[in-house]
């Protein structure tokens, strides 16, 4: 192996991102363009790139998709609206209203293509009842800081929305709809991706209330009224969903498999822990540190290096006021647990290029990370206590910055283990 371990890990991450690029992954799942009126709608961090891929196959289309600021792409016919993520803003509200207007009045002979990816929960925003945008923002921020798994967060979002939990499909009914999705959630459940705008929700509003109460999140009177009244999220057997087909065409497992194939071609023994790992980032890091050390102890001099891959979506319960994200926090906790173990390197990044509260994908660590921290005058334990992992890695030179990747198949983690001292 002539390249550095850090360079190899970065190349594996880049490969995982590349195979999830909609320009590569979407065309095989796109049918021939239907006759008659075709409307393209969607939301998510990858939605503009997905729209670009659609028009590359179908030509200019009527439609509107909403993506994160900085993630726009040039399209000939489909309008690309930009809005805020992870906390929604007025631009998202306005764009969602125009999308619903576009779908109004469609008939059974019309066809709607919905393009959904991670991030749609914040970008596709139509609060239920009398909930204001400010109230929705406050609930969203509290959920993000709570450490709740994505499935539970999205269950709450569905019951407080007019467009999630099947609402987008209902707005298009009786038109036929095909929803093409990129999964960023453990298990690749279409009902969880982007809070399921084209999929029904089996839980009742009481479940959303229980989640908010469990995590100590206060509800304004408007949200309490919504959760106490008739449900907004559609039941899974709602007839307005009968003409909708949902297809997940890109997922974390595909990206892990591509990275594994590349690693094996480089002569590494690959172990995949799974693409659906959830939990508190620092706790998962401790478990993975133990696995890495055990694996290294079993290696003899001359053995092939081991690569441990995993995906999923980790969470952070905010205890401090630092700048961080689950991938950087995982990497920081891993570095602390490994204590500079020789021969062990790791990368942890979000495939959309944004990890938590910064425009940073994640971080790379190695045997020299803690020594670099000492030289830079930063304390890793203090940074972890303050949820300040991004500032820590900026100080030690361990940040991975990609800019917008135009896709989103969630976390990518790889630990490279060579025979140690």
C-alpha cells in the first residue's frame, strides 16, 4: 500500500458518495416518459441532482423541487427552490405552498414523479392546524438536540404537518405517482425517509405526543390542539395512496458494498457491521474502539490489514454549546478511546457533506490525533464534553470538507486496522 492510511480512507468515502450520485444511480429506475401531463416534485438534499438526472433522460419537465441552500442544480424546466436545513424557514413554507398548488386539480390520466431524499423533513414544510413557522422551528430544534433517533423525530414531524405522512401523495390524487427515493435512514423504510410524504403513517397522534413528552420537549398550544384533534398523517390504507408506488433506488448498503469492493481490491479484509447502526455517537465509538483493539490483537505481523465498515445514523444529545455533529463526535470519542493506538485509523463522515452544525462532512483520526491536539493546545475530553468536535478537528487538521455532495445516504464510517506495535 503506497498511499497513506488517511488517503485510502478518504478514497473509500469518496467511492461511497460517488455510487449514490443520482446521475449514476437514478436512470436505471426511471421508466420511459409517460404520455400526457407529467409533473415532477420533490424535496431533499439530493432532490435537485435527482431532477437534473430526470431531465437528462426525459428532457425538460414541468415541476418544482426544494433543496438546501447551496445544493441547487441547473434544470431546463423543473424549478429548483432553495430553503433552509435542518431548521425550516419561510422560503421552505412558500415553496411547499407552490408545490401543493401545482398538484391541485390533477386528474387520473396525469403522472407525478416525486423525488425524495434525506432533508425533505425540513425542506417540505406545511405546518398543520394553527402551528406557526416559529413554533415549528422551535420543535424541530428541540428534536435535533434531544438525541432522539430519526424514526421517532420523523413520527412527530408527520403528525404536525399537512404534507408529510402521505400528505404529498394525497395532494396529487387521483393522479398516478411514482416516488423515487434515496434512503438516509436505518432500515431504508420509505415511511421514514423525509418523513414519508408519499407513505402512510401507522402511528396515532398520541405517539407523537408521547415522544415529545419523553424527551422533555414543550409543545405550544397550537401543537397540542393538532395532536388532540383529527389526524393529519394518512393511514397506510388510505385510498388516496392507492395510486402511489414507492421505490428506494439508492441506500447506505449500496455505498458500503462499493467501498468494501474497493477495499478488498486493495488487499484488505473487510468486515461490515451493518448499514443501520443507531445510538449515541460517543457510545457507539466506545464499542467500535473495543472491536478495533480486539481485531488488532488478533493480527500477526504480515497479516492483511482489516477494514471495519458501518453506516446508519448516530445521534448526539446536546450537553454543551460547541459546534459539532454525530460523525465528528464519534471520531473524537473514538480517538480518545483508542489512546493513540499505533496502526489504527478511522474516518466518519456524512455522505451529504454536512455533519450537524457545520459545513463539514466529518473527520479522520489516526495514532497521532491526540498528540496533535496536545501540540495545538486543545483538550479532547473538554471538546467532547462541550459537543465541540468540529472545532477540535479544525485545530488538529482532521476535518473532512467536501462541499455539497448532491446525495445523501447517511453516515459512512471506516476503521483501518494494521498490525500494531
